[in-house]
C-alpha cells in the first residue's frame, strides 16, 4: 500500500515537505505583521514556532541521511 501511495504521489518527499514548510513560515511571518489583535499575533507566533521546529527536525534528518551514505 505504501509503495502504491508513493507512486501515486500521495506521500510527499522530504524535500517537498521542507519547501512547503518554508512557504508556511513565510506566510506566518506576514500574518504576524498584519495581525490586528494580540491574540491573533500570539496564535501566529505559536504556529510559526511549530513550523520552525518541524523545519529544523526535517533538515537535521536530511543531513543525517546524507552523512549515512
């Protein structure tokens, strides 16, 4: 099932996910600038922090995989 999912494009590659997360980080930064209330700003900062942590984890995982080879 997993092999079929990869072939059908249902599972994104790590590089695709990293690009997606970088786009989300840029979006969150813009959202913080345009937020009108402090609650909206804090919410956007929390989401930004989450995506930055995911980006760090995925880039570190990518680096480890490259060092393994």
